[in-house]
C-alpha cells in the first residue's frame, strides 16, 4: 500500500470513528432520554454519564489531532475497555464496543507509523513522494 493510499484510508477511517464517537459523546453530554435511560441501566447518575461523555469527546479530539493521535488511541482504548467491562458486568453484548475498539486500533496502525513499527515490527523508512 502506498503512503498516499494509506493516508487517504486513515483519513476516511478517522472521520468515521470521529463522527460515530462524537455523536455518542454529544448524546451523553446533552442528556437525551435515550442516554439517561442507558446510563441508569448501568447504575450511573446523569452527572456521571455526562462526565463520561466529556471524557469520550476529549479522547476523540486527541485521537483526531495528528500530533496527539497516539495518546488519543490509548485513551479511546481505555474508554472502550471500560465500556466492555461495564457491558459484561450488566450481561449485555460486547460485540459493538469490542468491534469499535478493534476499528480504533486498525485505524491507528494505518495512521501512525510509530505504532505500526512497534506493533508489527516494521522498519520506518523515509517516505518518498507518491
């Protein structure tokens, strides 16, 4: 895969993740009826659920900003790991948060050469213009 196609794919995947997760965060922050019902099913107060929405939004913004993208990846991974644990604790399906976490890591490996190098044991090579 050329670096140009890797960049385009990274932008597309990042955009999809950003839209999905920012919509989720906005739902939590706004305190919609759906989010309040979901939060109460987990035993969370509306204030706590709103705080989770703020943390989710901050993590997504860090993920989308290239300079802080690796930090955002780690924070989103932690956030989604907590979502998986909460779903397990309340006997709910984990397919969606686990799939979302896998998609975050797949996108991060495409976007960030330093992660790709570390995780896939690849050498970093100077990129040539494609």
